[in-house]
C-alpha cells in the first residue's frame, strides 16, 4: 500500500458513522450485509448510509455485489489487511513484543471483542 492509499483509507474511517459501518461489515464476515439491514442495525437513514458507503467504497474498504433485488456490502479484507500491514511496517524498532497485543487480537473470538472496541 502506498502512502496516498493509506491516507485515503484512514480519512474514510475518520468519521464515527463510517467507522461504525466498516466495523459492522468486518463483523458480518465475507457474507456481508444488505444495505437495508445495515441501515436498520445502525439506525441511520438510507441516504446517510449511502453516502457513507460511497466514501468507504471509493477508499477501497468496502465492495458491493447484487443478489436479486438487494445490494450486499462486504468489507474489503485485502484492503484492510494492507492498511494494517502499512501501519505496522517498520514498527517497534525490531522489538516485536510491543506488537503482541495486535497479534493476539487476530485470534480473538467475537466475545473477546465485546467492550474492547467500543
């Protein structure tokens, strides 16, 4: 990932509503969620959600697909992984123990995240 792509992704996530959308899609997994379900779960208006999804999509963090009459949105795990790797590159001056909490979080179950990411 290049610096400009990282800035675009971080800018897209730097708003409470968009961050909530992205986190919900990450939790939804590769199956994703229909736009209507996202709006109901987050209690946001359809036009607000649409704007948030457009920004996240433009940043490459969200992808969509049509299933029948629904549009299903999914977090782009490849882009998320690239952003995390970009942020962690050259981390800790070779002291990997500093990054242990990040590595441990990768193996957490959904229950482990309750309260940790509020």
